[in-house]
C-alpha cells in the first residue's frame, strides 16, 4: 500500500540521509529518526505558536486543500535564518489549504530533523558544530550547508514539545493534496529505505510503490521534482561518478525554472568544488565546463520536451 494515507498517519522507518549531493548514496551515514510527536490539527495550525503544546492531526488539511497561487515559499525557505519562525509564519496558509505552504512546512521540519541528524548526530547524541566539522567527513564535506542548517535550526531544536517535528505527516499530506515535490521527496526517502531491504519480495513491492509514486510526481512538471529525481538511481540511472547522468536531470531542472543562481544552495555546493567558479555564474555555467555537457544538454532538452508534450511514460516507463 503506497505511503501517504492521511486518515491513518503511519510513520515509515527509513534510512536517514540528506538529499544533498553524494557520489555514492549507499555510503551515506544512517542515524536514528527523531521520536514521534503529535501534529497540530488544522484548526489549531492557523494560530499555532512555538510555546503551544502539540495537538493531534493534520489530515483534513489535505482534503480541503485548494491549489491557491502561493507566494515564493522556496525563496523564503532559502533565505530563512530561523526555520521555527518560518514554520509559524506558514501555518495559517497551510490551514487555509495552501498546499505549497504545507509542503514547505514539511521541508523545514525535514531539514531540522532528518538533515540535521545526518550532519550532527541523532536526537540526544548531537555533536556541536565545531566537533562535527572536525570529526565527521560527511559534515565537513557539506561544511557550508552544515553551518547554514545549524543556524537555521537552533530554536527548532531547543524547543521542548515542538509541534512541528512530524515532517512525514506534513510531506505526506502535501503529497496527497497533489504537490509534486512532496511526492518526489517521499520517493527519495522510500528509495533510501529500500537499500536496507534484503527480502526479494518486499524489495520488489517497494520498487513498484516507488515507481508508481514517481510517475505521479513527474506529471506535475515541477522543476524541483526533476532535481530530486537526480539522486534516485532507478530513475536517473546515475553511475556514481561526477560526470554521471544525474547532472542532466539537474540541468533539466534549471532549464525548467529551478533557482540555480548564486544564491541557491545547489550552486554554492558545486561552486565549492570548481576552481574556475565565479560568483556571477549559475549552476548551468558550472555544468558547461564538465565533460559530456553536450550530451547532458541534449538529454535535458529531450526530457523537458517530453514533459511539455505530456509524454510521461517515456520518462518513467
């Protein structure tokens, strides 16, 4: 049964990994998921503040969700210095049925739980920023991002009875309401969890669920979906090398409108590893210096052409 049923909110135990760049995802350090906390009811969500106690359910938000045109939550998320403030600010819009607000609440919660734990250790055993940067390869590898996440999540992590820790419920609700990036993020998490599965029948069932949800996500034509799919081997067919086809999916996402300029976290990460990188460039400029760029660009053009023509089954058979 596919992940995402809202009336029976089920926490699926998955391998904890960041969605940020890793040449070999199977080597990403796994940590324990944070303890479950309740998620606020929609009626409560609109007026929720950080010092409130958590309530019970988020399910009916997705049922009542309207596809309202949203502010630029992606930019707000990128520039947020305090993600607890960000969550509180989005809660009223999510309660009113703004699906994108609901998704970015999930993204903020995911960042301060899943990503944070990957970089600094599981709840109760978190390292300080300095110790993690000194001792953990994964954290040092993502130093710029690690410093950013550490700053964004300090109040979130310090709050007792934080009502915003249930990222799974938030992302699940957004996915059920039709948000493409939410579906793609669930596909990513399901794929990481499948790494630990050894039973052939169970693995085959999970692969079928992943593919079905991926097909739903790609139909939204959202550029963030393309970027997330770059990290899923069964979709992108990546080889694990710096010149693999994952780069073509990222290029397609940039072509389709994903923020890939100097303010984006994607550009900042890749710029770090490119000695010729200039602040005035974009991620596409960095890709242009890579081997096989012409092949990547051709693939990205074909991918976007198929999306524009609704030829979804040719992208994910």
